[in-house]
C-alpha cells in the first residue's frame, strides 16, 4: 500500500498500486496524477465529457475492480439455467391460446329457432300420436304434420312400417240413420253384448268374431252404435259365418285393460279365438264393414284350402301382421324465440282415447336446437372439433329413457336454451353460433279422466355465452422476458452477495 495525504482535498488515499497500473516505486504526487488520469478515462473525460455521457445509466466497472469466486460461478450457472427454463416456458406459453368465456346480451335477430327431435313412444300407436306446440305469444298448433315423419316400431324398438311424412289423418266416413238404437233393437239385439265372464268362451267357440269395444260417453261410439247394429243384422240376414259383438269398456274395465284397449271405439277381428291384427281402421259404414268382413272370410277360406292341399299355413295367416303399439316420431319445428312447449299427446280425429290405458313411456333419441350438426358444413364441423366437450352441451337428453310405471303419469321436461357463440379464430370461417341447453325432468300425475302428455317446455335465455380462444400480446411476452431476465439476475445476485458476506466473515 501507498499511504499518501492529499493536502488539497484533506483526505487519505489508500489504493492498491496494481489497480492503477503503477508497477514501479513513485511519489505521492505521481500516484495522484495516475489516479486522475484513470478516472478521466473511466468517466469519459471527467468534467470535459458530453451531457450524453453524464446520463449513462450503464457505466462500466473495470475488470480489475471485480473478483471471481467459486460461489459466484455456481450462482451464475444457476442463474443461466433458471433463465433458460423460464424463457422456454414463457415462449411455449406465448405460442399457446387459452379458452375464455364471456356473457353478453343475445343480439340474434332471428324471430324463430329450429327445434329438432326424434322420440320413440314405446306404447303408443302412430295413429294416436299428435305433436302440438304452444307458446306465450298465443301460438296454438294442434297435430302438426309438416316436416314430421312417423315409423311404426316392432317389439325390439326397430323401425318396421313407415307411417307417413307430412300426412294428415283422414277423417273416417260415418252413416247417419233415421232409426234410433232403441228402434233397431225392436226386433232383437243382433250385436251380442259380452262380459269378462263370456268373452273368452264366445270368441273361442266361433270361427270369426267381430267385436266393438266402446265407451258410452264416447261421441264416436254413439255415432257408430246404429251402424254397428245394422251391420250385425245384415250379417245375420245374409247368413255370413261371423258373429258380431260389443263390449262396454266402462262396465267391463278389467276386460278392456286385459286386451289392451287404448281408444274408443276399437273394432277387432277374432278368428279361431285369436286376435287378428291390425284393428279395423276404415270407414264406419255398413257397406265398408260388410266388405271388410267378406274379404276376411274369403282370405280365411283360401288359407283353409291351402291347408287341405298340404301346404304349410303361416302364423300370420291367422293372427295377421303384428301391430306393436309403438311409434318413432321425428322431424323439426320452427318455434318462436319465446317461452313455450311442444308436447306429444295421445289424440285422434276418429277416436276418444282411453286415459286409463295411455302409457307415454318414451325414449329421447335426439333433441337439439338450431341447425342439426349432420347438416352443417365441413367448416362448422372443423370449428366444433376445436371446442372442448364441456362447451358441447347441445343435446344432453339424447338416448335417455323416461319410463312410467303406473298409468295417469307422464314425464315433463323443462329446458333452458342458451345461445352460444363459438369464436375459434379472427376470421368469420372460425365463428359458429350454436345452442346449448340444460334440462330438468320430473313425473307429473294426471287426473283419472285426463289423457297424459309428454311435455317439453323450453325457455330461450336473453343472454348468450361467448366462447373464444385468446392468445397473449407480443408486448406482454416481451415484458415477461424482461422480468424473467432482470428478476432472476437480481434475485440470485442478492443471494450471492449474502453468501459471499457470510463466507467472507467466516474466513476472516
């Protein structure tokens, strides 16, 4: 060390000679001169430096002022490794997009929304399936057939017979008679009334029996009574090998429940003690009934001739084509964007339904709102493939069974529909509008005289959900990188300084 006293500044100066590049013995004045020259080089010319140099935040520290240590080297490696890991993680995060959801008022200008459905009624014939729509604007559409098709199903629930598309049910022709039923009975009752005690023996003892199952309160039954009595009298007068009978389903409720009478009147043909399906569904006139009877008898005679010739007689030749009481109804409805409901009800233009036998157990094969996904373009399907499953609640009722264990009950479904805008990119090709919904279902009990219905009540939410992908901004990425570099360097620098002081103290 050189210890010199600066009389001009009244201070002691003690420096390492090697720091100021002084390698030979010298005087204090020479040391002061060397220090001044060195400081001028560091500060850019001292007082003669420019203003730009005076605001230099990053002034250089001479290498001779620094000291390399093993601890510093270890901390430097840790710092570099930490920066590299954080840099790669931040870069990967920058290249990824995140899914965000927002809620906003639904600005959809469309006045109506499409409702798609495919429902299988497991115990209701297609002839009695009616689709009705009601809403809060006063819309009341009964027995809608437009854009709706029906399939009769077999016992396994598979489609068997096409029952029509956009087909209106034809009103059957009825005859008007001048004579009352009491006047027609003046020469005797020709249509034999049956009870649960006589029914089985009667149909078993006669080769062919044509039975009218009716209810006294049924208006269609009341119109048919004179025609049925005249038809029975004509069959007797023409000596046709057939017996005509009637069953009062109000007095013989157990019998009608046993044979499965679901509507009044039900005209059934029995041959050799077996029910021949399907039931008679043609005009209710004497001539139409007589023509049907003769065709049935001719067919029976033909089958007997075939049997006499040794040919095998098919089961359906006696029992007829199986007519399972199930129907698959599908299609779409255009409904107003207001609260409303559509319901499937047991109803007919030519029958009164038996409320005590109406079973509305059903399977919802599909139910959705908006354009069906299978009809969407490839562009829409590509967008939907990029949407997570939690945002694809388009048809939560699909393939659900809703069974009723007792009569006079039916399932009601309450649906909340929410418009959903899927924005998976900045272009219009990456934007799709769909509809999600939530549902609650419960069984509702009906009065004994009321015919139950499977109801689907819907409510369109005024709010919409916006689902979009959002990436990070470039300046956010750069800010994070600066924070990583600066923060890591500063933090590990502080740790290094603490360790250095601790170890230096222990060393001293």
